[in-house]
C-alpha cells in the first residue's frame, strides 16, 4: 500500500504555545523559559568556563580546583553561578573530607543532620552509603530538610564511590515551576502556606521515646507555598512530596482532600522534563545546588551495586514571601 502525506506543514505549525491534551497533560513549546535561557546564554565568567546543561538549570564549571584555598573573588563568582544556574557541577575534584568541609564553609555555617549518620571523623558530612543491604530511598522529588524552621541554603554533594551506570541525580527548576502556573493558580497559592514534618521520612526509624524527643526539637513548621529567594528576589515553589503535609490558608488548615488535591498539582510541577537537568556521576564529581531554587531526585536504579556519597549542607534562613 502506497501512502502519501496529506499536508506539507509540520504538525505543530501555527499552534502557538502549549495545548492541554488527553488526561490534562500539556504538550508543546514551554515558552516561558525563553527569557531565562537567553539571560543565561549572555552571561560571562572570569575564573572558570561554563558548560550549560538544561534550558534554565544546571552548568558544569571547569578550570577551578576546589581543594585549593580559593580567592574570595572566585568564591563569589561560584556563588553568582549557583544563583544563576540553580545547581553547578565540578568534575575531577579528589577532595578529602576536610577539604570538602572547608570549601562548603566558604558559603556559610554547616548543619548536622539529626536523622542520617555522618562521616565517622567529620560529622558535618552526611554519608549516604548504599549497597545490596541498603537501597536508595531518595528517588522522590524534594527540597532538603524543609521540616527545619530554617532549611538548608544549599548542599554540596561529593561522589565517593559510584556505579558505572545508573545512580544519576536529577534537578528541577522551581522558578520555572512557579512561572509556568496559570494566573488563577498563582493568585491562589501566592497567599497560602504549607506544613512540613520530618515524620513521614524519618519517623519509622525512631522508637516512641526518640520520636517524642525529636518532635520537641523539630515541631511541625509552616513555610510559604511560594517563597521569595533572598538573593535573587524571584518567586519559586516551595513544597515537596516528602516533607510537605498540608495547606494552611488565612483561615487555618485546609480540609484534607482539598489540601491534597492542590499539593499533588504543585508536586507534579517538578516532574516537567523541560524544567530539569540530569547529572551522571563519575568518581570525584561534585554537585552544589541551591536548595531553595531546585528540587532534586536521586535515581535508585543501581541496586545491588555500591553508591557512596557525602554531603555538606549549608545553613539557610527562614523562607518568606
């Protein structure tokens, strides 16, 4: 049977922006990314070269040795790149634990995580050691530690041992996630807060006494659903599927079904591929992400192979509008 095309036009020609298709999924060009992509394309750098990754998120920085005592101007340019690209990556950085912590401290005070074991000699480093006996459970989109009153500003993750294939980490731009909402949804969520709690993730590993002690130290906290970044001034979504538990409006907590419906809609924004970049780990690779501007997802596709990572988290400020 001979078939011929019935038109010479491309299927998307003349359709304009995104269109809602079956099952309420959108298709088509994600036009609101264009200005940010162009802004990033125009940036210039003095102390390193940049290889862009996603449209608005992610860049590898080359030509800087993180094991050295870097000049203040280099640290400030790395900070500038972090704010611009939301997550930056470094290759071939064979740092000791002490060098890792020393670099992280250039950006602020460091946290001690109360629920995840640290490096045996450097407690500021959380150690994620996965194997056939301990699988990875970080494969959900999330910001870190939003159950803290002052969640992390950022985190610096170092590859200690990685599988040859699998174990990538994905990052999603929460500025783009907010900007992509329709006007009615923006108007709704701009004035709402959300509760955040450690129990869903870490409560199962605690006995009753520990749970009570930790609850006293870390009560349920409320943060804006849409926060304003303290350095860039931009609005970003700030809810995640691990720690966010409910919506709070001006008149108090929302009813559970209504709350969950809105949260699921907002959680899904991190899954938009056009907002993402994906990093394949190699030995001595480092990722430094802005914990306010991005969510991340650690792919758990390498079991039973070994994957060992260490993370230094930098203390942040309380999220605000």
